[in-house]
C-alpha cells in the first residue's frame, strides 16, 4: 500500500520533462522585453482631436536619444575601465546631464505648445489622465521596492 501511494505521488514528478540545458559558455542571455501596461489609449479621456495634438507634440527625437545613449555608453566605459578616472567620469556625467536636461526642456516646450491648442475640457482630461498615470507608476515603484508583483492582476488584487 505504501509503495502504491509513493508511486502515485511520484508519477507527476517523473512525467515532467527535463529542464533545458544551460546556455553554452560565452552565449548571451535572451533579452527581456519590457512591456508597457496599457489600459486603453494614451490620454483616453482626451478627445480624439486632443490626442492627435498631444501625439504630434511627443514625436521622437532620434538625434537627441542617440546623443544621450552615446553619453551613457561613455559613462559605462569609464566605470568599467581597469583604472577609475573619477575626473573623466564626473565630466561624462555632467555631459550626460546637460544632454538630458536639454532634451527635457525641448519636450516641455513642445508639450506647452500642444497644451495651448487643447480645449479647456481636453486640458482638464489631460491633467487627470497624467495624475492617474503618475499614481500608477508610483504604486508600481512602491510594489517593486517591496518585492511585490508589478501589476495588481499578478497579485490577484482587483483593479
């Protein structure tokens, strides 16, 4: 009887497939793709016309992004060097901050121009959507810091 129970308990374990072999030495791990959580269209409470205005203001700046990436790569190169050159690292960090600050100012100027084109109702909806998005991001950061799931559905919480 004991052998029968042990065999029945072990059957699911024995039926499992072996785990995949570890990657070969020097192989790179697959990249994890970050997913943005969408609960509908961005600025979903803003009218379709308002969303088009906002979308236009948020157009990509590939040159600015490339410059910031290059500055961050330079920082990483300096950090990874055998000999740490603190003065060069400080300069590289200051350069990166200037680029990021300029990019931020450019985005704010573009957003200001777009907001001026919105109707009062769309401005209010934009502000409410922005608050809600900010609150959701802050909640995810708090859960991450506490080691909790990133999304309420992952924890079985109601939305």
